[in-house]
C-alpha cells in the first residue's frame, strides 16, 4: 500500500511539472502602421503572450487584392529570428521552429505569417512586414479598407491597439469638422474607441475580444497627401467601398442632401452674419443696461406701461406660482432664463404641500441641517392619490411622489436622481408652465397684471416700507408661496421674523414646520433640492447634445467609438489565427 502511495505521489509531481499552470493567452497586440507617400506601409506588431501549448503562432491574411506582403521579420529580446522565407514548414517540432519565422503561401495568393513559439512561458514578440499598395487611388480621393486583426482566434486577445502613422513628410492629417478635414476614418469589429492625435490615427479596444471580434480600418485621404504615381488605381469608388463597410454597422450612413444643404446655409451664415451678430449683441447689451437703470423693462402690450413702481399688498393672480412665473417670463424683458428660475416654482409647490399637510416634514437622521419629506400613500395603493386643478402642480407632485419610492419618503438627492433619468420630462416643464400660466394671467386686466409686479416689489422692499402692518397668518401662507416662486422666500421670512416674531411663530406652527429653526431648514432644503433637480436635468440634456455631436463627428469619420458591426469588404485579414 505504501509503495502505491509513493508511486502515485511521484506520478502527480511529475505531471505537475509538465502540465501548464495556466491557459495560453494573448494579453496584448500593439500594432503600428507606418504609411509612406507611395502608399506602402510598414506594419510592426508587438505580441505580449503566455505559451503553454502548441509549436507556432500564425496569422492568416487573405484577399490581398493589389497588395503584396513581404520582408517578414520576427524579433525577441533584441534577437532576430532566422527567416525561412516563403517556405515555412508547419509540420516541424517545437524545437525545430524555435527562433525561426516564415511565410506559408496558399491558394489564391493567400498567405500565413508564422513563427516558432519557443519555450513555454511568457514572451514578447515583435513582428514586422511590408504591405505594398495598402493605399489605393479611388479617383476623387485615396484610402484603404484593411483588416488588421482576424476573427475566430483560437486564443482571443485581451487588448489590442492600432496606430496608423503619417510618414509621408507631407501635409499633417487633421479633422476639425466634416467639411474641414483631410482625413476620415472608421473602425469596425471590436468594442473600442478611435481618435486622431499626433499626426496619427489611433484605435484601441475597450473590451476583451470575443470569438467574432476582429478589427478593420476604413480610411479616406484627400488628394495630395500621397504620391499619385505610386498608387494603384482601385476598380471601385471609395463611396462603394464605404457603403459596403457600413452595412450592419451603427454608423450613420453619410450625409443626406438636406444635411448638405444645411452645411451650405451654415457656411453662408458663418461668413456673412457674424459682424451683424456682434453689432446686435453690443446694441442689446446697452439696451439691457438702459432698461435696468431706467426701470423701463416691462412689455407695454401686457402691462399697459413699461415701468412699474409702487407696491401692492393683496395676493395677485389668485396666488398661483405658475401664473406669476409665466407673467414675468412673458412680460419682463430682463427676466432670467426660464430654466434658471423654474426651480423656484418647484420650491413654491413643495412649500404649499407642506403648509397644507399634503406632505410632512421629517428630520433627516443622518444630518441635522437636512429634512426629508413624507408623502401620504395612495388610498387604493395605486397612483399618488393627489389631485389638483393646477396642471403644473399635478405634474411636479406625481414626479416627486415617484422619486420618493416605495417608502414614500423623499430623501436627499432622490429628486435629483429622478430628474437625471427623466431629463426630457423635466426640461419640458418650464415651457408647459409658461403656457399654462399664460392662460391664467391672460384673464386678468393690465392693471391686475401690474399689481403682480407691484406685489413682487412689496415683498422685496418690505423692510423699507413706512407702513408695516403684519398680514394675517392665512394670508401670510400665500405670501410665502409666491415669495418661493420668486426665489426670495428665505429673504422674506427673515425680514418678517425680525419685524413680527410672534406672527412668524404662529405661521410656523400652523404651517406644520414645528419651529423657526426647522422652517429655515425646510426653506433652504426645498430650494436646494429644486435647484439641483433642474440642474441635473439640464446636465443630462447637455450630455445628450454632446453625445449627438459626437455621433455626428463619429459617423463623419472624426473618431469616436468603433462599430462592432459592419466592416464588410476590404482587403487583408481572414479567419482564425493564433496558436497551433
């Protein structure tokens, strides 16, 4: 029994020294393609690998077209491999192939680039070869579509990069816009990104290769960047090649006639209009400055006059925040941007719900200077159980209720996160409020509309008034809602607290905000939450616009993400490769 144990232990230890400790892998393939003025290219690849099986590495290259590959060399640790030329024998042993390389010629002019793996373990090989006639003459332009990395590898690369370098000693490559560039480029077959940098085109994978992954580059050059006498003439136009490559890709397939028309319109405007715009901007600046100094900045058609002084103490426009917002947006020619101040409307509605007991204030257990808002659950468990004749109030309440989640508690940043996900809805609210509010204030006379502005003056300047009668608490609640809609609720509250502390204490208790300190916290919190909500939506909109611009740039050959689909046609490459 003891002999058997010793035998099997010795056998196990022997196998452990022979069997690989981990799988064969290709960690990285770094490719540099040096393009010369005659259209030829030198390809240099650095392979970072681990060898645990097989005897050689090979790269099938099919469909060479008018191109020809030669001068294949392999280096490792500064030593050049012996070259068997175009008579490589793949049936030899590992030892016979070590430190050797060569080319296998196959039917139809296809080839395989091969080299010995050498000892098992980690290796960094550098291979290089020349491609004659990579760049072709397409008549109206020069370019190429070449498959640099195959699909169906037996060992899938973990990372790959391809840099195409301008070695023509001619005009540098540049891309400023689809109509201001001398090079365009598209990548296909792998998850990755591309860009133009340092007079070279750079492609890089961002995910490990799949079995179906490959890489091909489609590049178009303006005439004059290469030597026309050194280029082979293609039997296809570049547009035909591009359309074939684009099939199945997620690139937008070229410019439409309408887009071309828009470009020429834009070009005309860009050349002819800038001076007029600059002149108008200067005029508008001085006009705005005059209106601010003189106070004459209200629309006479809406108010009957363009300067509105004085105060009004009665609640205007039935105390509706959207009506006040819309009237100022439509009638005040110095009104801030509609998006900038719309968050004040959201704050006003939050304050209204708190005062009415629709939502309740709860101290945030994590931070003393923060409160959360508790929404009452719907009676039947569906919807939010809230109804209002005010369309805008209804929209905002439904959104806040949804943002609060299953626990019906709107906590810090929850409305902000909801807004980011529903940016198109949120950024549509200001215009909806402007439209809905117009229907409200349009029912009032010009005199009543002036009273709304005078009420705004009253709230802003109350501490300067000679008559300081304290409004009753019921009226004061409406004051605060409109003050919030104007973005001055905290200022007004502080002013009234100094003058009428007892009235403010009574207001605080009747408004379900416990005490004065909590009221300050509530006003500050709802203002911050509303502001961050709108900012979040606008940030998301900016990201969408940037993404749309990037997509246009990408489809126009200005770099960006590589399309995993598409890439049909072209030359070079093939299927399979790796280790055998």
